[in-house]
C-alpha cells in the first residue's frame, strides 16, 4: 500500500499560444503560469500480481482512521474477487506509519479483516 500526491497540470501548447501579428510588432508578454493546476492524494494497493485498488481522496477531505478503514474493507472484497483461492493463510500487510495507519481503530480493523 502506498499513498502519493498526484499533480495535474493544465499546460498550454505552442499551438494554443500562437497568434497572428505583424513581423514588426513586439512579442506579447507571457504571464507566469501556475506550476500545478491541482493535486490529488492517491492510495494504491497492490500485490505480486498487480494493482488491486486505486483510490483518489475527495477534495477537501483528509485520510483519517474511518476513511482508511473503509478502504481496507474495499480491499478485502477485491481480494475475494480478484485473488479467489490464493489467499489461504491471510494477508501480510505492509503500510506506512501515517497517523491513520497507527490508530487503535485501524489496528482493530486490520485484525478483524485478517490482515
């Protein structure tokens, strides 16, 4: 499991910025463009066979224990669908030390789900 920020850009191509002007007229001034149009937090769950779940955090929301626990439930359901018969002894789960990962409620959810 990994969480990462994905930045999205709104680049302006040369074709879009072209304009008709006379050869003797001065070049138009270019204004400074924002570095990034926005960003989104992506949570990616995978195993040795590939990606299992991609989740993009809704705008103006933070990852807390409740949100993270709901992701874990989704992951458990996806494991049942995509890895039918492969998960026999349980799941060895590796994630970071973010506060939402270390909270007691999350630890209980991990134990309940068999991770």
